[in-house]
C-alpha cells in the first residue's frame, strides 16, 4: 500500500472525525429547536451565551408597543390598584389618555449565568433574559419576569414578554429565525400550553392545547426604524391549535435582532412591538 494512499485515508478519516465533532456541537430539543451541545466537563455558566453576537450579556433592548382592539383603537396596559390579595391588577387604557401608570416601554436585558433556572432544570440550555416594564411616569411595573432565548449559528428563538397583558403572546408564534437567511426558507415547531395563559379579555379555555407553528422567510426589505434605516428579513408565521389561529410577522436584522413584531392575536386584536434603542 502506497504512502500517498495511507496519508489520504488518514486525511479523510480526520475530516470525518472533525465533521462528527461539528455535528455534536448541536442538538434538537423536543420541540424542534436547535440548541448548543457541550461536553459534560464544560460547566461555564455562560456557555450558552458567550458566542452570542446579538443578545450579549449586559445588552439592553428597549421596545415600544401598542395593543389594538378589533376596532383598531389603540390601548396600553395600565397598572391598577392594590387588591385584597396584595397584588396589582391591570387594565387597558386608551393610549391618548396618557395615564402615568400605563406601561410605555418593554426593556429586555441579557443576564449573565444560568440562574435561577439551573437550580430547577439541571440541563437548562438557554441565555437568561429579563423583561422590565417602564411606566409613563418613569417608574417600573411592580412585576418583572425572567425567561430565556436561544442564539447560535443555526437559529435564534426567543420567549416574548408574558407578564399580565403580555400573556396573550403565549398563544402566538414566538420570535424565531432559522438559517439559511434566504427568502423561501421554511421551518416548523410545536409547543403545548395550558389555561394559565387564558383571560376573559381575549379567550378562556380549560386544559392543554398544542400549537403547531409554521414559519417562512418571505422578503428582505430596507426598513425605517428608531435604530436607523436597516436591512431586515421578513418572517411570516402562524400558530394553529384547537382554539384557532394566530399570526406573527417578524422583522429581523443581523445586528439588532428582532426589531419589529406584528402579532395577530387569538381574538382578532393586534399587538405591535418595535425596537427603539440598544444599550
């Protein structure tokens, strides 16, 4: 056997081994989303975040939003009075009334580490983010939330805010973009959700339902936004369950992430969230 043949075999074997290692860096979770996969010896608390190019630790994304009822009237979520359960209820207030207790901004913060989720979920594999809700009076809603997103070279997937009124977004498609970033790219996933997300102000139900989501990159546009005139991929998506259908049109930029989220809700209303600045 010639030395050249032996060297070729060794080279191809090496390539095959390298390719296998590359494949092992990712896994598909139960819902169909691609997540990073690490050797068990890697216990770095930022292993799922350190390669992020958009949602980096310490970054803050400030969004405005509006809720439009089925007649097209614009509302904001407003913090109500303290009730007997020592919690604050919320109401819809017309945007033009400028109630100082209305939520005007949503602030997404990218956190360091895996707490608090790693304490209950040993294999937690998301970047931890927080949502805070700024009122028109400059103060913050008494409630905030911590949740997660997934960012890697294969896909970016994000939990939307889901505090109080924003629970309605659980029934909608989640912000999600998948490679390759080309018009015509399609993908799907699915998720079960319970009656915790129900509310008489949009829809009541009991028990579990399952959303089946369909996504497609349908366009690439130049978009005027608060962060500049930027190039965005347009992602059209829908979610179907026994309750009906919801929709989301997302505008994704490779520098700023999801810059606009245009939701069609389960009751025919709309929620529109737009990026205003990144710190």
